[in-house]
C-alpha cells in the first residue's frame, strides 16, 4: 500500500469519526430540545398558561385521549381540550415522574393531582363540580418535529377519575 493511499484511508477514517460525533451531538441536541419542550408544556399546564401550552404545539397537532375516546386536531381543539381540564381542576398539577426521550419521541409518566372545582366535560356528559380531590397516574407519548408537538397519545384509567369524583364515600379504611 502506498503512503498516499494509507493517508487517504486514515483521513477518511478521521472524517468518518468526526461525522459520527457530529451526528451524535446533533441528535442529542434535538433530543434535549424535545425534552425541554415537554417540560415547558408541563410548566405551562401547572401555571394555567394556555398560550404556553399552545406554544408547544404545532399548528396541525393531533392529540388522542384514549381513556375518554377523544381525538383533537389543530390548535383550537387542543386549546379547548386543555381548557376543559384546567377549568375543572383549577388547582390541578401534573408532576413528571419519569421522562424518556429518543429521536423525535418523548414519553412521560405523570402523577396528576387536583380538586374538581369546575365542571368537567366527559364522553358521558358534563360532570358538575364535586369538590373532591384525587390523584392518578397517566402516561403520554409525544412526537415532535422542529421542537413542536405534532402528535400526542394520552393513556390513563378514566374509571379511576370518574369513580373518585362521583361515588359517595360511605366507608373508611382502617390501618
């Protein structure tokens, strides 16, 4: 092998290593940006900031709430969806328990907590304020493009929420 071809092969190897590092760093930057978008979304939710919530979403967002069987498409519908929850639970919070980001996907496990002081529109009708406080776990899968949410899927046990808000508490648990 000539010295010239050895240098060329070595140069190619060096360029490939630099390219791989560049690709990895660009990917990590994108992942961190997507993670930050979801953390900002939850900060906006916890602060009742509808404009902050909408800032995280693309104009053509498609969001599916599987528990309530509802799909919302576009920012106006996304605003209405969050307005419903924020009106029903004015003190409601979502605390991220875990977050996993890979590529353009971010998955969060969240602990929700709130007191129903306003009406909640459900697939079963309007649930008037109960004054009851509840906690529940839910999981959301977000897909992002250019730092904006293009789709989201929400998974939780709707029966847990509805039972906590509607049933009469006629028994006490004793430790």
